[in-house]
C-alpha cells in the first residue's frame, strides 16, 4: 500500500479525458476503483495550460502536416501533480507491452502513462521527462487513449482484490508462454455438441493434464512462435501430447473463409451424430 492506501495507483495524462473516464469506470476495474483497491487518476493536460484557448499543441518546426503536443503543458502537468513513476509515453516506438510486463507492473505499486495525440509529442518530452515508452502493437492509432486503457486493464486485473477469483489471473493465455486451454460450461450437450467426457469424470489430476495438453496443442497450432520463444517443447510436454492425442481434443470451429496465420483453413465442426 502506498501513501494513498490503495494497492496500485496509476496516473494517465491525456487531452481527451472524456474518452478514458467512462471506459475505466466499468466492469471489475470500476468496482475496484470505487472500493479503493486501485486508484486511477486521469489528468487533463488542458488544465495545465496558460492561454485562454487552453492550447496543448502547435505547428512543427521545419514544416509538415499536423500538430505536435507542446512540451510546456506536459512538463507542467507532471511537475505539479507528482505522479507515480515510471512515467511511460505511449507510442509506436516503445517497448512492446505483453503479459510479462503486465505482471511486472502489477507488482510495482504504481506507474503513469502519457497519451500521445496528433503527430506526436515534442521530442524534449521523450528525452527529458518520461522514463520509458510503451507500444501495444505495430499499428497506428489516433492517440494513446485506447492504448492506455489496454495497459491499465491488463495490469490492474492482476492486482490482488480486483478479480473475484485470484486464480483467474494466473491460469490464462500467455501465462507460462502458452495460450489458454478450451473452456466449457452448462449444458453438457448443446445442439448435439458434447463437453469432453474427461471434464465430467471428476478425476482432477487427469483433467489438469488434459488441460495442459490442450494449451500446448492450441499454442503449437496457432502461435508456434510462443513455443519457440520458450525453447520449444520439453520431453515431459511431448509425453503429455502423446497421452492426449488430437482425436481426443475438441475440433476448433473456424468461421467460413477465416484461417489463422500459418494454418490451413479447417472445415466447420458438425454436431455429433445421434
């Protein structure tokens, strides 16, 4: 717990708080904010301007299209509020945000985000104010607000007390470098598609091995790069895949005309024969 009494405190600097506030006030995060588990403070950069127009941008030196976020309002906002560090600039040139970084930040106690907008921010902000940069992917957004929501959502759900079931944040996609195993709920049979019998067996040890095998196989089929990054399959994992061959695995239902990267199109699954 920090000075504020919350387990995690995040500050976000933006020129469009009206985009972020509603998004951050819903779901588990909204409840956690109201209950004081996490604190998310949104700062409007326009509140730290000095002219009557509340200007936060200006034309770029050297010419060119678009506008650039000026350094003065950003420096003033950060210096007057003293947000938790590190302060990350959200932009395409930053460190790729992933689950490992989300786990790291969830244990940090707090951090801050600066949302870019227009053509970007004055370079002096990058060089002399922020501590690092984050990117959520190799594509261009109109601003950093959507990226800020992604980072805040991914991190805060890992903070103890935010999710009702603490195991939900551990046993999921990207934990251990794997995609998540398939899930089923009631009814046990839907439109003649039955839940795998093993999940109804009550043998929790075998269920755990089956789930691990499904996570391995799904990752091998859909994201082999994740397995490559962790050094491939271990001997124990190879034995696990042999224990639960593909014909015992649920067939992936793929919409017509859709194929996963690196995979051939697969036919739609038909209901089990009566």
